[in-house]
């Protein structure tokens, strides 16, 4: 008998023709002794309505590991049911992809409205390599057109750190908290509470990715709780390490970033002309793109020409330079 991966409420929604989706904040860190996976617990309908809060990572009974994923719930259910039919993690990774593809394509033919993209993550202890491993398999996604679909890809290619893209603004905020991936920690030094909870909070403040769920794009979709799954030589285990005050049927409303609480640290690679106040003024004034930190020099010149002359503002020389830059920008734009 195939076991369902989600509750009766979720399956009832699916049977009514409203496919349930999981825009998970899913992060994986693989080091020399263990793999750690962080997931949230919000389960919602295509319009972004939260219908349940449940764990999104599932331990596998027949081998030492776990399955999780994003997108259509049907994908993770297929993977979990298949996982139990293999005797080892290595065998599952070597042989399961064609069957996952076949079942997913068959399901697309009868799918109701809503999410149909799948992204499946498998973490486990590899007996063959005698170490933890982590893999991801995706159906075809438009913005990943250069990546093979329905193939298990190794997280080792990510230096053991897998996390979904975030804006430059959120990465900077993480850096101010000492929790920016690959800058303040790596797979070996990752701490689930010290680094993982701020990382999940940052992803909670981001909005939905239209490539995974078009109907829910523009909404906040990471909610419920932070669940930690750990796999090492001794086995797999999981538990909740943080909870948010979300409610079924209510929109997810992340708390704003507490700017005053954290050190006044500039983003990495800023030149000597910048200090915190100047950068923050430019960012708040729209001269710096929060997604990419691309600088609009014309807009910056306007902001700095209007800034008050004070210890926190510009000197007379800086104001004169800003006026020159503004004039130059107008000529360049003509």
C-alpha cells in the first residue's frame, strides 16, 4: 500500500481539483560527517491560501535518509513511495529518476489547475562513498532551461551548500547577523540555529517565485515552523527548531527586519568612498537596486545633492562632487 505524504486535509483539497503546493524554504548543507536540511511547514493552495502546517521532510524507512521538495505535492509523494522500494540510498539515486519522470508526466495529463512543477531533494548516507550525500531532481523549469530535467544532480557541485536565491538586500542583512552563506559560514561550520534560523527568516521575507507557482507569486509563502533534518552514519532524525505565529487561512506576514538591532556593516566589496550612512541613504532613496545592488549614479547624485550638511550627511566638497556627477549623468543620459 502506498502511503500518503501529507494529511487528510491536504489530500481533500487536491481531490477537489485544487492541487496543493509547497514553496518551501529548503536549504541543504553537506559536510564531511552529516547532511542537514532545513524546511518550513506551510502547505497552501494555488492562490496562496494556507491550508495546513506540516513537516515537509520525510524520513525513509528502508534506508538511512530523507526526502523533501518544492512545488506540486504529487512529486514528493511519488518520490517517497518509490524510496521505500529500494534497499539503499545509493540504489535509489542510481535507479529512481526514470520512474519519477514517468509518473510525473502521467500525472500532468490529468492535473487540475495549479502547481505542476516538481523539485525533489534526497539526502542520505551513501554506503558506497562512506559519507553523507545530497541530490536534487527537477522537472523542466523555464529559467533553468540549461539544466537537465529528471536527473539527480549532486549538491557537491555547490560546495556542500544548497540554498535558494535571495536578493542582495537579504544577503546583506544576513551578513550583518553573521549568517551569510559562504561568507560567514560554510558547510563544515554551519550551525542550524545560529545560521539557519536567520537564513529561513530572510527567505520568509522574500516573495513567491512565479517559476514555481505563478498564482502565488507576489505573496509570502514561507511559514509555520523551521524543521531540521539531520542524517549521519548513525541514522536520520528531525525536529522543530523555530516556530512562527502563522494561522491556517491567513496570509503569511513576516516581521520586518530590525535594522537598528544589527551592526552597521557595509556589504562585501564596497569601496572606500562608502560608509554605512551613505550606503543606507542611497539604498532607501532608490539609488541602489535591492535585488542586485546595482547603482544608479544619476539618482545617487540627486540624493546626495539634497542631503543635509551634518556629521551624518555630506561635506561641502562631497556636495560639490555630487552636483558634478548629476550634471554628468544628465549629459550621459541625453
